[in-house]
C-alpha cells in the first residue's frame, strides 16, 4: 500500500473513531484529544481536525500537501456499542490495530444487534422508571404507575424511525401526563409532576445540558452553544406535551407546582431505587455484564454525594457535591484494565443527579403558573453546579494522575514553497530553523514541490466521507 493510500485509510479511521465518540455523546474537546493521541500513535504528527456535534473535519498532512475528509454524524450508540468502541480506541492508542482493520471493526460495532431482545429491553425500561420513581416520588402507588408508564415508553422506543423519534418525546410526555393527571384524581400517587419525570427520564437532556456547559467552559463555543440550544428545545417539547395534557384534562395551575418530597416508606427505599435504576439501565441499554458493578458504583456515589450536598449546602447546588464525588470515581473506573468506559457510567449518574429533570419541572412551572421563573432559574443553577462539579472533579483527577498539562503555544507554519527557498546564512547557524546546520528543520527536497491544495468536497450523502 502506497503512502497516499495509507494516509487515506488513516483519515477514514480517524473520522470513524470521532464519529463513534460523537454517537456516544462524548464532549468535543475529549474527542479531539483522543483523535490526536491515536494519530500520534500511528506516527502522524501533522494532523488537524475540527469536531462539532454533527460534523467532523480531519486533515492529515501539512502545508499544501494535506488532504481533508468530512463526515456527518447522525447515529446514536447503545451502551454495548460504546463499550466495544472504547475497546477499539484503547487498542488504537497503542497502534495495536491496523487502520483498515479498525474501519472493519467500526462497521461491525455500528451493525451490532442489542444483547437483549425487545421484551427484556422493555422490562428494563420499566424497572429503570420504577427505581427513579422511588427516588423522586416514593409511594407504592406511584411506583406501580411508573412501572406501567415505563413499560409503555420502553416498548414505543424500540421503533427505529428517525422521523418518529423527532416527535415521540412530545407524544410520550402528553400520553404519560394524561395518565398521571387522570389517575391523580382517584389514586394517591404523590407528586404528579415529579412522578412524570420517571417515565420520561431517558428523554431528558441532562447529559446534553451538562456536556454543553462543560464545552462552553472549555472554550468550545460552537459545540457548547449548539448542545445548549438543543437541550433547551428538548425540554421545551417535553414541557409542551405535559401542558397540553393538563389543558385537555383541565388541571389547575397549582398542579404544575412540585410538592415537597415526602415518604412514608422505610429507609431502604432509596437504596432499592438506586439498585433498580442500575438494573434497568443494564437491561434496557444492553450493557456488557462486566460493567454492571461499575455502573452501580457510579450511581451510588452520585446519589450519596447529592444526598450529602442537600444536607450541607442545600438542594439547589447539591448536584455540585454529587458530581464532584462521582467524576473522579468514573475516571478511575475508566482507567482500570477491566473497568468501564466513562460514558457508560457518566450517563446513568447524570440521570440520578437529575439536571434535566429539574429543568423540566422549572420550565413547566414557568409556563403553567405565574410564579415559575424563579424555580426555572434555580433549575439552571442546578445544571451549572453539576457541570462545575464535573469540571473540578476532572481537573483534580488529571492533576493527580497526569500532572499539569503542557501550555498550548501559538504557532503558524510557513507555506512549504516558501520554506524551501534559500534561507539567509545566519538562519542556518540557529538550531531549529529551516535548513539549520544543527538539524530540526525540514529537509530540502531534491525536486520542486508539487502544490496539491487540500480541497474538501461535500457530498449529497451525509453519511459518507468525501476526500480530495
């Protein structure tokens, strides 16, 4: 295989890795770090890339000899696919897999069938919903209602239609709210608004909003702003479904105000809810068996940290303590040889911390009542506190295990045709300059440089990388 062909295969492989991490919901700055590390492992230091939530651009080769490839991202991975993806990434970090073989494995990951059948996955969603209901609205009647609604939503989510997936969150919110509001008139189910969070948990953009805040804090303004708008639109659609159901039933505005959480059940209800939530995640998202214990540990640490934060600093910023305690544990698990990828443990922990749930409650209050804007601002504060906890926890882990990162330097390379011109004699005496007697510069080519401009061509098929 010629050098040009090897570079083309490597471009495709790097694009595939970045696309897979995007499908796993990874932050764009971490995707960039990973792609850069893999490229260096294969001896490619002259690589540049742009990663956005839906588009990836990779250039391999420096100067006018570079080649650009573009890829659009539309897929979403399950937990079993995420686990296989990160196994491949770890092998690629050590250059233990050929780029062509890596592309083949990426295609196999994309075509993987779920580990469990439709019945088990539906049951898993119902169990997940029940566990979360025990944490949010702990009543026996509420748990039974949540189990039924969770089974309904889990079964409907099995339909693999991109068009239906756009409108299904609104339909699910409307149907669940309609059932809860009607049942609340005849059955004591506790707080109806908090109970609604349980069956809609997998639609909540808590992870999206937190990732957006982290990306904005990391300077990724385009990606962070795009995710933030996307998450807010998701919350608005879910809130619209709930309000539409309330209008049909004819509920009063006070119904949209969440009640103070109270439970007549025993102390073991909360630990039971955490375990059921972990089991539901394992079944519904087809997680590998070896990751269940790690997911349970991350969820337990996040919930315990949030509970401690509620006592120490109050409920509004309790997510900060939970995220601060959970993040080093998640990163430590990911660093273990038999651990679990961070995305498998981050996402369930985000749902336990409920930044998206808080935003949905606040937005529903803001629209459905006259005094909800303050609660919505409180919900946004909760999201920011969770993101801040993740940022500080990540920074502490990196400092302890990797030391301070090298300061980025601003540098612009001269075009290759200019670098090959004869340089002044004094520049040859300075180490590190082009054609220096001491080395470190570019070797002079034996023939004129052929200028091959890197041109990125777009294609009508968004799922195919176009190379020029």
